[in-house]
C-alpha cells in the first residue's frame, strides 16, 4: 500500500507514521529523503516514483507498504497520478499548530517561522485527503493507526 501522510508541520503525521512503521514494518519517507536513491535529483526522483508506484499496487498493509510524508502541496502534485495511493490529510487549528511548533523551539516562535506556518496553513486549507484527520479532535494514535490499517 502507498499512504500519503500530508499536511503542514506539527499535525501528527510523523507520530502516526512511526507507530504504523512499528506495527507493520512499513517504510517511511519524508520530503526529499528520495534524493539518496540516485546520483542526481532527476534520477533519484525516477527511482522513488517507481518505488511509490509499486507500493500502490500492493493492497495489503505490510513491510512492502510505504508512507510518504509531505508538508508541501507541490510534493503532492508530483505523485497525484499514481493509481491506488491513499491520502490522509492531517490538520489542526492554526493556533494549535503554532503552539506545537513553539514547543519544538523551546517556547518561542520566531516571526519567520510564524509566517511559514501561516503560509503552509493557507496552502493546505482547501486540499482534501481520502481521510481528513484533525489531531486536536482525533488524537488517539492507536485509533488512527487502526483507521489506516482497515481503511
């Protein structure tokens, strides 16, 4: 299976991905991790795209499954044509996201980071997944993992 965990920073994508990885051994890739697969960006992307496409054909959640975590909608544009991918959009209210990110930065959120979070929020606002998860409402990680396993 190919899962796309998408949405802006601090919405719980990595937390849930790590739990799925722990339970079934799925491979997890984030952002531009694929660059390690080739000598240059073009070659690496081609190999990664093929790997994602192959995972999409496997309909069982297993070690052959891939979770690709993306925080930029442009990354979604590059894979949207892969048949069989399953998109899970993670979200939370903007103020919650800012608060979570500030915790990562020892309590202080610099202006450039706040602007980035505002831009990301607007970027993802109208994009829908096959499942949309607001992690302020649905924050039971075990339940989210089961939702993914039995979608």
